[in-house]
C-alpha cells in the first residue's frame, strides 16, 4: 500500500513537471496550418542598440519612431549575454543567433566547451548550414571583413575569432551543401594575407568551387540562373551595401526552394554621426527589401548582436542637431536589443527573449525542427 501511494505521488510530481515544461516545448514550434517562410533575411546592426535606433530616427527624420524598423508589426527585446560574460562580443552574440546556443566570447559557432585559442568545443550547426543542407541558396553580406566574427559565425567554426585565414577557408570546405552561394564583404587584404600564410591561394580555389569573382553589383544581373555563386571582396568601405543587397536578392531569389541571407552593417563606429548614419542607411535597406519581397513568403528580421554606449543624455529640442549632444563611451554593454520582424513566422517575436530564440524563430518559420 505504501508503495502504491509513493508511486502515485511520484507520478503526480512528474506530471506537474511535464505540464510546467509544456509551454517551453510548444512555443517555438509551428502550429498546424500556419504560413511558412520560403526565405529568411536576417539584418544585423552590429552594436545597434535601442539608444542608437532612437537617436537615428531623431537625427535622420527629426522625430521619434520614424525608422522603418520601428514600424514593423512584431517586436521583442533580446538578451545578448554570452556564456562567459554578461557583455557579449560579436562572435558569441552571432553564434547564439545563428545556432541557438550561447558560447564564450571570441568563439565562432562552437559550444561553450571551447576555450578561446586553446581548445575546440562541439561544432554547432548554423541556420545557414541547415539551409544549405536542404538545398536553399545562402548568402552572407557585410560592410565588415567577411572573415570577421559576425559573418564568420554563419559559415565557420573556430575557437578563436582572430584566426581569419582558417575561418575564410571553411567557405571552401562546407559541411553541408556547397557552402554560402554569395559572399560579399570587406577584408580582401586580411583574407589574402592570412590564407596565404596557410599556403592557400584563394582565388583559383574559389573558381574551382564554382565561384565567380565580381567587383560590381551590376554583374548580378548577368550571372547565369542557378549557376550563380558570387564572391566579391573589397578593401575600402566605399562599396554601397544597398546595391549589393539588391544584387543578393536577385541572385538568391532564383532558387525555387528559397534562400537564407544575412546582411550586417556596422553601426558602432566610434563616432556618433557615422554610427547614426549607418543605422539610417541600414533601416532604408530593410524598408526597400521589405517592399521588394512583399508577397514572396519572406521572414524579415532586424536585430543587433549587442548594444553599445551611444546615448542622448541631454535634452535636445526639435529642430536641433542631436549629434553634438550624443554621448559616446564606446563600449559594448549588456542591455537588451530590439528584434523587429515581419512576414511568415514573425508573430513569434514578442516579449523579452534570449538571443538564442532567434535561431528557433528562423527554424520554425522555415517549418524545420
Ligand atoms: Zn558586434
């Protein structure tokens, strides 16, 4: 009898636990009959915290909440802490977003068992790799070096973000599919130098893997349907990100299975005016992209990997230039960042969420477990 009572008590306890866990298990999963995204576009404002979003609106439009990302229908607030620190760097921040796992600062898409520069953690599968595995087209587009932490976390795995040669070479040895189809960014010199130090001449290797080297976004229009795998690396920051986004949408949209595209723009530039103008530029790109992709089953996400100490502390008045009033301490910080979304699956963006949920939100939007 005592045994039976004990058994019943244990059953009740476990049932309660299962009931408590249920909402956690069901939240990111796709309810039956819900529209799925064919394409996902992830816009990443590097260092673009809410104070920067707010000030960009005041600077660009002379009024609050005038940015497109401030008018998107679904918003949430994402925690950005890493496994090793309340304040993340871009490596751990982007790893969380594209793999759903928090890791240590400095680590590129490996688990928190990694010790920077000394020991590998488990390799974490990224949303780009899931897309490649399923035959979608993929692209990585940045105004930072292509081997830098944010873009690297999409296509590479390394215990140290500074190993930029090793990181870039992983484009040539993809774990799934044929690797990113569109690779556009800065850092040509760094990439050439660091890969040469590893005994590799990247340009013939890239050509052998079917990449066409291009220098102008015009060339996207001429690229052959489905065969188009493009690489464009630059030295100067003068290239126009908006034109390359147009190019990417043209090329990637040719795949009937859909695509994944990550677009990064650096919005923590050590100078208030430059940072705000970068945010305004990225916002314009998000608006144009949303207009162009309307009706094309595309989940559009805007977020930041972390915030940055750029604030408007003093009382500006309407009509006044806010740039001289901005206070710039120039550090990453631990505060939550905006997530804004529209398109199929966007309704999952709400409330306070961990940055790792962005991965779940993208996977669920595609209808993948
Ligand atoms: Zn960053």
